[in-house]
């Protein structure tokens, strides 16, 4: 296998581990872990909010540490820490320790993702970098699918700890392979990224400040906050709603998660292809509409096969969302420096929204003894996102797009 293909596949596997196992497995196992530890849903909100804080801190650490030790070592170390944290969860009987470990896992998601761009840039040809980033970004859906296969095998017998053991051992193998391939490919040498400093050299500070307070920029930041506020709780409390309140068994809940993961493998490509033809705002309207409909199903008629329909709608929205907004920013920002600044703050807003959304949803569910109110609120947030999208200015023509490579969208349009 050529080095570039091996690196992309291994990075995809680490994203599956850090995001799919590290962030989303807990959501699928909440009912089973509750039976063992006895925590309530307000604590679930606190844990998941803490995990989002871990992600934000991990992103800051990665930005500071990557230039000092190199992107390759940052990724290898993150994979190792992720594997250790996954293996420690089934060993503890203290829910506070579980919360700490989940926060560490969320941090490793950021410390893998941030330096990934530099590694891909060094091994993947320019014309294929967007495609590579798109594949790596879809790694989360592969992790979710693996979770959905494992949970029904072990959770019904009360062996939820075995799920953590399996994914932990898988991650150990991934981390070792990453170390071997990166060492063989010379990717463990210290590299100092130059794109970010040079990008800021051509923009005067007063000009940067004036553009950062433009109305469309503020709307984008608001949208990222609301995306985190709505989509993260949707998944965090999904298994609890299905199994505890609605009475579905663990197999059906796993099927819903499997649909989310499976559809997510293709949703980014399909919606990205559509956005090339209809425009980014139209694609945003589509995905936010899907969020509204998915949440409404869980409020109005969460019976029979309808949760599976909601899973399709949500997955169609969730995975493309994180490519559409950065692509939009890259088309309206006046320079790469502006795009980096705007999107960097947007990520912070998204994480903050996720923290508050998870915590608030846990409190609401605990107070009302129902998740219907949570999904009703998510639907309302989706409507607000549609209104904000309608107010966004049209994206710039192709010949004015700044030279910023943006994950999935770049792969789709390149």
C-alpha cells in the first residue's frame, strides 16, 4: 500500500476511535452504565458538557504543541492516550473517573484532528487533499457503525464493559500501526507549520477586526453555536429516549445508531455534490430542515419504524453540516487569514453550544421525566438555523474564493 493511502486510512481509523468510540459510544451505553452506577440524566449532561470542554482544551493544546513536537508525534501520542483511556473505563467503578476519562477522550479527538491537516499536506498531492480530508472526516460514522454492532452483542447480558474492552484493544492496534507507518514514512520528524503565520502577515490588524464583526460573520458564529446546541444533545440522549422512555429494546436502538452511521458514510458526498449545483445556502436549508423533521418525529410519533426514518434524516444533516459552513466561510472571507480566524472562532462557538446543549438537555429531561421537550427544543433551534441561513448573503463567485483548503467541501468541489 502506498504511503499516502496508508496514512489516510489510518487517520480515518483514529477519527473513528477518538470520535466514534471516545465521544459517541457513551451515548449508546448510557442506559446500561446507569444501571451499574446509578447516575441520573442531569449527570449525563454534566459529563457530556465536560467532554465538550475537553475537546476545546484539546484543540488549544494541539495548536500550541504541534509546532513544538510535530504533527506526526502529536497524532501518535493522541492515539495512544485514546487507547489507554478506552481501556481504563471498564476497570473503574467510579462514575467521576468515567467522566474524567470521557473528557480525556474528547480532548484526543481534537488533538488528532488539528495536526491531521499538516500530515495529509505532506503526503497527499494537492489535487487529492480535499478528498483525503473528506474521507478522514467521515471516520466518525465508521466508529458509530462498529459501536452499533458491538452494543447488541454485550449490553443485553449486562456486559457493557466488554464493549469498551473491544474498542480499546482495536484502538491499541490502530495506534501501533500509526506509529509504524509514520516512522517508516518519515512523518515523526519535527515540522513547523508555516501556513498560519504567513496567512496573517498580509492582513492588517484593524482590517481584520473590522471584518470579524461583519453581520454575516456574526451569523455564522451564531449558527455554529446553535448547531452544537442542537445536534450534540440529539445523539447524547438518543439511546436513553429510545430504551428507557419509549421502551425499545437494545437491538432496535442499535439499529437506529447503525442507520445514523451507515447513512453518514455517504451523506457528506451526496449533500456536497448537491451544494455544488444548488449553492451552499440551499444545501444548508436542506440539512437544517432534516434536523427539524428528525426532532419532530421524536416528539409527535416516535413509534414503529419512524425512529429509523428520523435517524436517516438526522444523519443526512449531521455529517454534511461540518463541511458546509467552513466552505461558505472560505467563499466569503476576503483572505485565508480571515477564513482561518472566522472558522477558528466558529469551532469554539460550536463546542460551547454543545456543552450548554448537553447540560441543559440533561437538566430538562431530569426535571420533566421526559425527553420529548428536549427534541421539541432541538426542532425549534433547527427553525432558527433556517431563518439565519435565509439571511446569509450569497457566496462569492468561484474566481473570488480564497485559497483555503476546507475538509469535505474541498474534496467534493475539487
